[in-house]
C-alpha cells in the first residue's frame, strides 16, 4: 500500500511543484565474473517506481525494527 501511495505522491510532486525534478538516468552496467548487466536508460516513470520501492522498503524496515525493540 505504501508503494502505491508513494508513487502517487511522487507523480503529484513532479506535476505540481515547480522546484521538484525527477530525471531519467543511465545505468552504466555491472560486469563481474558470474553476472553481466549491460547499460540501459531508466526513464522518469521507472525512476519514480524505483524510488517508491526504496522508500517503501526503508519505511517497512524501520517499522519492523521499531516494533522489535
């Protein structure tokens, strides 16, 4: 649920807040001995989704840690 809400909030911030910018970026790739990921461009929509997933993961982790202490 937090993921969907944060995606919506990021879209609203991008649309209605003039000083808030979300830009696309190019992932340069990873080349290890067993794993090769080539470079690719991440669009604005995917950037919002990745940021929302990171935000949701961090908030869930902090919430879990707070309940356990």
